[in-house]
C-alpha cells in the first residue's frame, strides 16, 4: 500500500492519502514496465508477498500516479500530491485515526486481458477542506475556466465526425443474404423520393433528400433537429 501526501493550497500540513493496487494489477503493470507483452491474467493472489525488486517497482508506479493526480483538481483548487512511501505491511501503519471518517474510492482497472482493482482512501477532514475552498468565490478558478473554453472549442472544431445517411431499412433472412448477387434489388420499404435522416454519433440531427453534387451522391438538408429531446437513437 502506498502513502501519498496531499497539500491543499497554502495549508502547510500534509494530509495522507492511502493508495492500493491489487496484486493482479500491480504485477501486470510491473511486467509491462520490464518489457513483457504477456496478457495472461494473474491468479487470485490476494495474499501475495512482494519481493524487494517488486516493491521498488511498486514505488515507481505510485510515484508516477501521485505526480499527475493534481491535474484532475486543477480547475477547482490547487492541490499538490507527492509520494511519501510504500508499506510492505500496511497493517502496522496508522496514519489515519481509527475513528476518523474516510471516503474509499474503488476503481476497476482493465488493460489487455488483465482486470484488477485500484483503491484510494481520502480522510474526511481533507475532503471537508477541499469543499470549503471550492465553495468560496474563487476568481482564479473562473478565469481558468473561461480561458480554457476557447482553447477546447478550437481543438474540437477540427475533429472528424462520421455522418451517416440512412436511406431505409430491410429485414431479410440469412439464406436470402447468402444468395444475393450483383443486380439483385432489396426493398427498403420507402419510395425513392422519401426523406432520409442524417445521424451523427448515433443521434438524428438532420433530415434531407438524396441527390447529386458534382457527380457525387449527396443529401440536401431540409430540416434540423434543434432541440436535443427531438433527437432519438
């Protein structure tokens, strides 16, 4: 189990955050750090004892995760997370009071064929201090959010989206599908002048009519779904 110090804003006292990786997850990460490409899941090894080398690699994993944890809080409150140590036997470590309220976050970790668990334990006092800071009027936070809005939009404007024009639909048997040949006709259940829908991301955004543009098949938009509740999957 790893220990990570959390320093909230100008508070000089560091609050400990406990970090735990299940042996299956930790060992799989270590394998990849050492260059292995094995995707065989580890057996149930909840009582596994790490070697000295594995403990050193475990420290590297916790250190790297601690160095990026502050980014997720950046728009709300400045918090500095730093690596403290790794306990080979966490049962003898008492960094949080027995009667102190804590919040435990359990996360499932999946990569390749490996499935494991990652847990973090936050002291209640630390979270109370965070919520108090967030609830205050923080102009720095507002400025940061406003500045990043334009940057995010600029990045999104050039994103590629698949636009799907649905001419119609048909239901045929697998046997009929197997015997289809060039020149066969499949009835789509609609006339050739019917409107088609344009789907983006699985949602209906436009209606239009099929035509040509510069000798290419095209759809001329005739109606826009302006309200999100009008779009259906």
